[in-house]
C-alpha cells in the first residue's frame, strides 16, 4: 500500500459500512484479498492475518 491508496473492498465485495474491513479481517483465516484504488487503477493485494497478532503483513 502507498499513501493515497483507497481500500474499496475485499473478496470481490465493496465496503458498505465503516466496520466492513474490521469484520472481514476478524472472520478471515489466512490471507485476505483487499481491493485497492490507486489513481484510476484498481488492483488486489493479499494481506496475511493471524489470530492474536497485533501487526498485519502485506504480501
């Protein structure tokens, strides 16, 4: 991720509330495909999520 990137969804679903990202991260097991908008381009990054961890590692 870079400054200015906009998170727009996960798993092919656009966010509709402020709590959507948190909900998907807590429900996930393994990596989560986050959809980003950078300028006019949309792309996906995969974020590794581990239960009980406070840091998130993007790949």
